[in-house]
C-alpha cells in the first residue's frame, strides 16, 4: 500500500490553487473586518460622544486579532507539524470562517449594550486564531511541493491571496455603497460581506479536502523527525531564526496597515474624501499590489530571497520619507498614485516573505516556526500601526507617520543583513 503513495502526489495546479484559495478566503474575512472597523463599528458597536474616541476603541478591537494570531500559530502549528499540513489547514479555515459569519449576526450596542463590543472582540479573537494557523500552512503547502529553483515562485501563490482578498472585500463594500443609502447600509447592509464568507468557506473546504500531504512532511515522518512539542523546540533550538524572521517581516506589516486601515480612516475623516471615493481609489491601487508580488518572486528565485527582501525594504524606507508629500487632500489622482506606489512596494516585500520565513526552519518545526515569526511580526508591526499612525498624525503631522514607517524599515533591514545567505532548509 505504501508503495502506491507517490501516485497520489498533487499536481502543481492543484497545489497552487489550494494554497491560493485558502489565503484568499482568510484575507477576505480579515479585511472585511478591517474595513468595517473604520466605517461601521465605531458607530454601531462603540458609541461615543467623540467620534475619534469611538474609532480608537474600534481599532483596539481590530488589534486584538494580532495578539490571537501567535496563539493560533502555536496551536495549529503544533498539529501541522505533528499530524500534517492538510488536516490543520482545514481546521484553520473553519475557525476563521465561523468567526466571520457570526460577526455578521451580532446585535449592535443599541440592542444589547456592552455585550455587543465584547462579543465582537471574541469573534475578532477567533479570526486571529484562524489566520494564525492558515498562513503558515498555505505557504508550506506551496513551497514543500515546489520543484528546484521555483520555491519563491510557488511560495508567491498564497501571498497573492492578500491582494485578491483585499480586492474582493473592498469591492463588496464599494458595491453596497453604490446600491444603498447610508441608512440601509448601517441597518443591515454592512452584514452582507460577513454572511457571504460562508459560501467562500465551502469552496475552500472542498479544495483543501482534495489535496494530499506534502512530500517534505511525508519524508520527515518516514525519517522519524517529528518532535514532541514543536513550539518548545522552536523557542529553545531556533530562537535566533524566530527573532530574525519576526523583524524581517516587521516593515511589511506596518506598510500594509498604513496603506489600508490608516489611510482609509484618515482619508475619509481628515482629508475630505467620501467613503465611496476612497474605496474606489484603494480598489484600483490594490492591482499594483497583486502585480508586483510575482515580479518579486521571479527576482527572488534568480538572485536570492534575502537580496530581494533587502531591495524592497530600502524601497519601503524611501516611501516613508515621501509619505506626507504624497498623501494630500483635494487631489484624488495624487492619492491614487500614493496608494498605488505604497501597495506596489508592499507587493515587492510581500512576495518572497513566505518563502524566506519557511526556509529558516527545518521541516519538523517549519509550520510552527514560520507561523510564529509571521504572527509575532503582526503584533509588532500591524496590531497597533493604525492607532500609532493616527496618534502621530493628529499630534504632530503625516510626516511622522512616514518616519514611523521608515524606522520599521530600518529594523527590518538590520534583521535581513544579519541573516545568512539563502540556503535550502533541511
């Protein structure tokens, strides 16, 4: 029976689609919350006499998921390294999907009082758990099936789920804005994106259940390389890789959440753009995000993942210096250029990120190690980024938001320079 196992190896197209569809769904769920956290939840779940206070409270609940993600990484990573990538990916998708659908069913503050924001926070925590386990497994599904010389190209496909998920989430909010007035949108229209996640989850589950285990994991099991507690192994035997990987991803997270959550909030509240107008600008600019991901993957396979990340990080720092000059009121085309440039740079740094993190850890703890590094970076670089940026912009100016981004880029650059040159993981 074991001799027939190689015949069940997944085809490249199945592997790449399975890694892409899962992260697309996960990021769609994550981004519809991010959009609602700026446009809807401050009014419906965090009522306050001061709109800025309500928005900060909403952003605090938004940040909660980033603290849940390392827990999800440890939990799902444990089972991903112990029992396999496939079953763990299915469980992570279900966790994320159910949490998202429940958000769409929650009563508001007006109906149940303080219970409403508490329930919202619990669901947001569930989203974080699911995404904490999803991303690492999807990257390993792709990279552990990659042929020689194409690891970054394969690892790029789950990364594409981010811009596709963002495009779909922004698109559905934009469509709802066009189809209904504010009264209907705030009464029930905002719930539609959360309900629609159920259909996407069914598609994702169907694809995930049709794939086989990765060759690298099967080989590790054949050689009895499985460790008892993967997280403990990572912390004790690979602390340097964990720290370096965390800071290598820091600038990526800061940049993305400045270009999405902060930019949407600041653009609609301080620069005078309407919700419809700014969502449309973001929808168009995210295409630059999707376009530069494969470009960076090709460069990474040819010149090395580390060099590709160093070049893109320098671009992040330069963009930070230009931040205030580009993000201005009364110039929609200028804002479109600002968003396109920022998200284009985001694609350059995001494309090789999954591959470089996966290569830093051996197969037996790779799911846990890569997931922890990615999600610790989420805590440091994304959880508080919109709130920090809002504080800096209001207290000082937008220039300080750019300095904040450049400083994050400097920390990432230091981590990358301290890494060893690319070499295949064991």
